[in-house]
C-alpha cells in the first residue's frame, strides 16, 4: 500500500512544486524594481501574481481571473511586458489542465489572445508590432495546446482508475453473492442429510418401543442405532451452523449434477464418471484403501469435489482430455486427486470468465477442516487435490426397514 504525504489535503510534492513556481515569479518581479518601468509598484503586481499561483490546482479558474486582472493593471499602467508575465502562461496552462470545464480554458485562451495583441503594441524595440504579436501568439498557443494534451491524458487516466474501481466493486459484490448462493446450497444439502438422520432415528425409536417386551436384545440394538445416528446428526448440524456463521473466505457456486437428487453418496460416483465419459473425457479412476463409513455430508463433499474438478477439466482441457481420478482412503483422511493432461480438443467457444468453482470447493472443504491444492502441471494440464480428515468417531450407516 502506497502512503502519500499530504499538506492541507493536497499532495506534498505538488505543494512543493507550486511554491517553487511562485518563488521563481517573485524573483522575476524583483527585477522589475531595479531596471523595469513601474518600479516597486510593478514588483507588487508580480508578487501578487506569485501568491495567487499557489492555488492554481484547486481553483484554476479563479486564479486565471485574478492573474488576468493584474495583467490588465500592467497594461493600463503602460509598463509593457515584464519577466513575471510568465505567470500569465502558468495560469493559462493551469485552467486548461485542471479546470472542471474545457470552456473555461477556451475563454482563457481568447482573453490571452487579446492580451497578446496589447502586449505586442506596448513592446519597445525595432520591428513591426505584428511580428512581435505573432511570436507571443506562437508561445501562448503552444502552452495552450500542451495543456490540452495533458488534460486529455489526465482525464483518460482518471476514467481508467474509476473503471477499475467500479470493476473491483462489482467483483466484490459478485463474490459476496456467490458466497451467499453457495452457503445456501450447502445449508440445503446438509439439512437434507440431517433430516435423513432424524427419519432413521424416529423409525428405530418406534421399533425399539414396540420390541421392548418381545425382543429386548433387538430393542437395545435399535436404541444404540438411535444414539449413534443422533451423534452423527448433531455433528452435521454443528458443521452447518459453523459454516453459516463464518464470514471468512469467499466462495462460489458449484455445478449441480442432478437437481432431483441432492443427497449424493460415494456409491453414485461410477454413474458420475460414466456421464463425463459420455461427454468426451477419457477417465481412469482408481481407489486405494478400504472405504470407511463416512458421514453423509462428508460423502456429499467428496462427490461434489470430483464433480467440479471433472467439470473444470471438460470446460478448460476440452473433449478428449485424459483425466486420472484417484480416491485414497487412509486411517485418518480421504484424499481426492483429479489430474488432467490438458490435451483435449479446444472448445468451440472459450470458457466464460468469472467462474467460482474452485472457490466453491474451498468453501465445501473448509466445512470439514480439509485442505485444497489446485494448480497447473509442469507437463501441462491441471491438478486438484483435496484432503478431508475423518471424524474421530465414524458414523454408522443404517438402513431403516
């Protein structure tokens, strides 16, 4: 972050430059007291011009009016052009560059043209007055054109900065909207998972109530199932509340595989891979280790990660790309790794910018305190690797009769 030093709300470098310019004009005005007409009176006019120039950036139009009035006093007194009249050119430059309206600069240029004629008439020396007027006009016109060019570039840079600021605000608003959308989807999906657990608990509790007298052993088993399922549902609800309360990293939307089925499990991964094979990806899948009993929400996260990674491979690597999908089950984690070679056929139209797939995966993985690594491969293609730690007490899967 760049820190800009200011004085009275103005950049310090600009203030120092304006003071230096005013000092030069004061020095020119002092020469008028020695060997120029008007003596100390003309020196006072030049010093007044110098003081006014200190405000040329903040009030360019007013400064130009005051400098023009002081120059008129000089003309009326018939002192002729003096060295400190460079203040007139500085004021003209300032009103064209910093003025809010270009017509102020045009009006100042017209006034300066009149001043050029009056100064040429009062200039002592040999030669036609029109030649002197032409010289003064060339200098004044050059200053006006330079100021106009600088003004145009300045306004162009300001418009680019304003556009960049607007785009930044739009990106932030889009990101916040994507966070809200993704968290709403996560809440809805996890709610379905918890609702399923509640249904299992109710069925098992009703069965235990009727089996207390007929088969106590089976009743005890049903009560144990109720307890285990309740603990798993409570853990899912805790994660749900945690992700909705968290105002941390931004997230985005995730492409849904099938809108009619929100509760997706690892058993449905083969169907998902088959759909992407039909879409044109050459997928090689492998699993290492024995799949443990996972909470439904964690299974859903694994499914969504694989789904989003394959969607990105199809979108960016293209049809025909080779993709390796690997699930590694360890004693304490599930690792999902999806790698494509990036050598498919390019899409007919480029992928739309502004996607939030990776951000959506980050949000889902963060719910289960996992980690996500994504990046380009040195040999081409893209790799996504997700590590999801297993809960300390795995949930028991129960199918209600």
